[in-house]
């Protein structure tokens, strides 16, 4: 490790900068969708009415809203806190001190994951935290204690991780396999039995029977096996391509030792920087950036295990389980392998186990990525504009001090004003559409749909609404897009509203339908 990077003044400044970037991101950007979908889904009056696919995530969110308050900044603060803790848990359980080298890698990871932290407290963040906890518990058992009471503890944590997000059930065969191959067959089957028992009891206590559990499943219709396979295949090809590039860079770097050290590093610095700039940066939802980080981690660990001598068997096993854990959150996700990079939170601990100068090219790539992570962070916010353009508050208590664009701020305030006027006139207010989640968060109603996708060419929601209230004195806002997107096409929902006797109203930026 370059001695300059490990000097105390530099490390302090670097760590402070990494924390400012990581924590500061929560104040910028306002989406209308994911952030609020998870909060709204957690507001069911009965636990049995929660989506069984992620009921424990909803319970945690409900608990946070009840005891810490329902302001959006609270949810974002908890979200960042959980990710932050996930970095340090393995060090705590593995009894590994945070020395200067480790602090450098921790600071790097905080910067690298800042663009990927989209400030959404939901099952993904809880999954990251619990996977880090599961890894740490396995670490405690396998490396430190070897006490058999850690097996039921591990089973319990895995069951909780499944309750957080049902596809996390892939953890069960993963840990069973590692215990079976590398540890004790008796303990492996003990783990399996306890995990099945805890999981069954948890779901039974909430849903009582299989029918209720299946009825409460969320997302099964939207997750086609064929589409998932195609998404995984495309992203796997990208990771392989990036991995081949990194491997070639490593191979050439090792064989150009005749070139002076500073000249060699400068040349490769420019080469890698151009590659990242033209092939990685500024992709939608940070996808190329995320996949490149995953490829870097995989090749880094792969080359280290293959090239570096003297690594203990325990560290090799820990590294292998980390590699497998990378793909737990992407399992069952429509975003393909995009979210694999979230498990980067464990990487500082992994790399601290075999720090070696033979992998210096990987450190060089890591350092090159740091300024690009800042560019990614500032170039856009999740489903909003770049940070320099999100400078306006909404002046609504639940949303402040989070900033968005002037257009979105005015739009939210305008709807808030019109909603108040309609309520004074005795109208029931209903919000519907793909981008209505924010408004259902601001104005909780018994009439809102908890579905994430609320297409305007699907009338199933209206049947449910008619069954609930029969469309008496109702004002219905259709919010299918962000205010900067104009779409005046008539849709099936609008046609149905017209047939039901609703009258279209357009006041400024607001369009809604009323029936008196």
C-alpha cells in the first residue's frame, strides 16, 4: 500500500470526505415511487395483511414510523445507518481491528457505494444488513468460537433474512452447502432443520395457512423466469467482459516491470481512466458502474486466491462465501445482477484478510474509481436530476429538508393546495398511477392501491375502488408520470372514469377527475 495513502492526516481527511459524501446524499433527490411504496405497503392495519414476500421489512418500517416519526428524512437516515453498520459488523464479529489499511478500504467502499445508495428504506437495505449479520455470525462460528450454539443463531438470522425478502431463501442451501463441505455434517443438518423450523413457525404465526400466505405474495406475476434469465445472462456477459479487461490489465501490468514504476502506473492510470469514462460512467441507474465494481471484486479475490501464497484455509472459505453472497440480493430481482454490488459493504473485511502487494493493479483500479464515483454521485440522483439542479424544498413537513427540482417542488405544492381545497368542499381524495406513491404517503387514505405498478390501461384497481366506496363525491388524481413528462394520450382508466360520470378538470399543472 502506498505510504502516502496511509499517512494519518490523509486518512482522516479521506475518511471525513467519504462520510460527508455517503451521509450527505440523503438530502438530494425525490423520486415518486420506490421510497414511498415500501412505506405505504407497511401501513396495513393488520400484520396478516402485509405482503408475505417481505412482511418483516414492512414490520420494521411500521415500527420506525410509529416510534421515530414518519418524515422521509427519518427513513433515509435509518437506511444509511443500516448500510453503514453493515460495513463494520464483520470487523466486530471477526475481532479484526480497524487499522490504517482497513480504514482506507472502508473509506473507499463508502465512496463507491454512495451512488448505489438510492435512499430507499426497503427490503434491499434490510437484506444487505441481515446478510452482513449472517456473514458475521458465520464468521464468529467458523473462525473464532466453533461453539455449536452459533448454529441455531445462524438459522434464526437466516430465517429473519427470508422474512425480509422471500428470495433470500437461497441463503439456506448456500450455508447448508458450506457447512456440509467445509465443516461438520451433523451441524449442517442441524442448521437446515432449525432454519426450516424457524421459517415455518414465522410464516405460520403471521398467515396461519398456505392459502393466506399465497394470497399475500407480492411480485410473482411480475417476475417471469424467462425475463429474469435473460437479464441475468446479459449482466453476466457484462461482468465477464469487465473481468477479462481487468484480468488483461493485470497480466500486462505484471509483465511490464521493465518500465519505470511511475511511468508504468501513469500509463495504466490513463488507460483504465479512459475505459471507465467511455464504457462505465453515466449509464442508466448506474448499471455499468455497479457491474464493473462486481467484476473488480470478483477478479481481485479470484487472482488473490490463485496467486498469493500462504492464505489460510479459513480465509479462503470466507472469501468463497463472500463471492456467493454477492448474488443473493440479485436472486429473483427484475434488475438482473445490478444489486450484487450492494454486498460490497463486506469487502473491506475480506480484503483485510490478505493484504498483499502482488495485487497492486487492483488497488490502482480502486483508486481510479473513486473520482468517478463522485461523478456518478453528482451526475444524477435516483429518478431525479443531478445534485446541482435539486436545490428546492417542497416546504412540506414530511418531505423537508430533502430537495428536488423547482418543477417538482411546485408540482407537489400545487397538488397539495388543490387537494386541501377539494377536501374543504367535501370530496374524498384518491391518487392512482405509477407515480402516485408519494401522494399516498403524504395523504394516507383507505382507498389507495398498494400495488407498485398501477398502469392506466388496467381497470382492476377501479373494481376494488367501486366495491369500497362506490364513487360517491370523489376527486381522483391520475399521476402516471413525473411533471416534466407530458403525455396527453387518453387511456383505459380515463375512459372508464368518463363512463362512470367523472368530469375531467385541468387547473394549472393539475389534472384530476371529479364526481359530485
